[in-house]
């Protein structure tokens, strides 16, 4: 069974990062975008029990096994995507938000995203002038097989172009931007529908922000490898 | 009052709101001696999660901005000033954790910054529309379990002004903040008068024991043409107690549909 436990002691008042032993799956049901297959989701539950207390905290999340790769095609200049090793023809649409008053209910998200899936889309691009979408948005994209292209909060019009020409140096507080970006990544990173992070809309973020985003979001070499070599978990973290 | 169970509890009901300039009381007074009520002007039922403008629309204090040209009837923050859209939000909740339980008050997003008062204690939530805020409130919860929460929400620092002819992102001032930029209006959208100020995402309490799980990260790797897969998981653990916590940490993976455990 896919169940694993381990014991550990945590010092009083301390904050630790911990890696669990990896779980092995033989031929897991792969998650596919809309139109390419099903969207099986596994429920991952992590629980911590403390001696003389009992269950202290638990966390659960739907998880889809999939590998998404993309690169810029030198011939066309367009971005090509592969999911689980298969090339995919992207049929996408722009998305800004569900409601200008931000009344973002689960029901509203489900209806909107199901509608996009029924339009035969397989990707939604969350525009940089709008929101970092909410976990409920991603939940329904997981369920309906919509890949998500998520942009950070930079636009051509407000960050370097526009009429009159705007400030190319982005927000005043670059550290705040990066703090928000890192927190947003942590909020959304486990959703199988999340396909690509992009610095902004029609504009490259200021150099320091762009460099930091690229550094923080680069794929670990372990996960780029298509070889059959098996690294130990310590190599990764 | 029953013992609190471990887990998350949403605070999405019973919220009130009022324009800050129409409230003479301080946050301390609102959350100790003078809690407001819905019958008491200027307090109205609030939309949480939602924006100030959503609350005003709900209470028919402004017209629906997305109906016809009604957005033109609503005063823009560039004309009114930020104070006009600086609002108090208030609610009450019951929570009485037992010994060794800990309680966090979580805001999944606020636009743009806020002062939080709980039972007379103040906490400043810093700027940024896209960040989570977590406050450990264990020690400031009411011993009887009746808690008063008030949040003073400030609009973006640079809401900008809308040029007479509109334009993409208005005067672009909103770009100085880390916030949604469409709110100054675009070719597809009228300017949002309050710039989406508000508690625009989930508010919750998280009740845990001595050890809390933070932000697990799940990643899969594949081998042998997707026949072999590994699920890698990393997480943060915080021991909030003053003793060494002897923990048992477990991960379990099941199918979503029927909750059965997958067999290897």
C-alpha cells in the first residue's frame, strides 16, 4: 500500500524542513490534458501525530502524475509543449478573472472552467494584469484537464510601454514582488494543471526580478533527466 | 463549548463592514467594549471573501458597475482619495482550544494591507495583494471562547487616476504596487472604482496540536517510459510547544474516487 510512516523528534520551538522517503508507483494512472486522456487524481494525505497528544496536524491534496515539458521552437518562435512525452496541440484561451468584484466562489469557478473544457480548450493563460488564480481555480483545472499558463503581475502597459510610456522598473518594491511570487508558487505548485510560470504579459520584468524568478523556478536537473538512473533523495534536496 | 477539533475552519459568515471615516471607534474598542452590530449605522453586511465594492453593491449602496454604464455613477478612488475605500471588516467567532492546541488566523490574500485587531490585540498585515498572512492567535483568544475580530483594510498605495479618455492601465500608477493592474481599466474593462480593495480571499482558523505542517511540496519523477514513478514530498514542520515533540509522520496516497488505497 502507498502508506509510509517514520518517526522524528522536533526540538521545542523549532522550524525544520523534512523530506519524506519517496513512494514508488508502478504504472500510475497518468494525468492528461483535456482531450488527450483522463485526469486521474490521487489523494495525498500527510499526517503528523505527536506522542501523548495524538493527531497534531494533517494536510491533503489531489495529485496528478504527469510530466510537462516546454521549449521555444527555434523555427517558429512559438512555445511547444509535451505532456507525458507526447506533443500536444495547444487550444488555449486568455483568462483574467471570473468576477471584477472578486466574488470567486467554488461554484463559479467550476462552471467557468467546465465551460472552457467543453469548448475543447486544453489550456488557460492567466494574464499578468489580472490575478494569480486561487487554489479553487486550479482544483477545477485539475479536474477538467485545463493546463494553466500563469503569469506574474507585470504588463507592457504599466511596466515599460503604454501611452504615455510607463516605468520599466516594475513595482517600487522588488523584494515585495519576489516575496509575493514565492508565496504564490508555494500556494499553487502541487496542482497538476499548473504548466508554466511566466514573468509577465508582453513585457520582461526588471532584470533583478527576472533573474530571481528564473533562478527560483528552474527545474532541478534530476527532474529534467530522462535516463533510467535513479538518484537518491538526498541528491535532490 | 465543545473541544476544538484539529483542522481548518472557514470564517466566511457574519462579517460586517463600514467605511473607516464613518467609524469613530478604534480597533481596540471594536474588539473589546464596543463591538458593532448589523442594525447599527454605518455597519452593513460584508462580502468576505470579496471587495469593498462587492459589499457596497450587495447593500445597494452603489449600482452594479457591470450593468449598462452604471460604473460611471460610482466615484473612483482617484477622485475620492484612498480613505473613501478604506474599510473596517468585523466578525465574531467561537474558538476555545484545549491545552497543547494552537490556533492560527489565516488570510489567504488581502488587497492591499491591513491592521488586524483580535480581542484588543493589534497585528499589522504588510503590503501585497498576492501573499498569505498567518497570525498565531493562541495566546490572545478569549478564555470563554467568544472572540471579536476587526480588520481595517487599506487600498493599494498607488491607486492612480483614470485619464478622461481611459487607456490601458489608466495612468499606470497601480504598477508601482504588487497588485492586479487591470483595475485601472483596460481595453476590455472599465476601471474598478475601489481597485479591488478588500479581504478578497479565504479567511480561516487553523487548529493544530504542538506540531504544524507547512506547505508540503509534491513532485513526481518517471523512469522506464512512465512504468516506474516516484512521488517525492518535502514539507516544513513547526513545533510550537516548549517540549521536544516525538512525532510520527505519515504519508498515504489513495485514489480520489472511492478513497481506496492503491495497491503496488
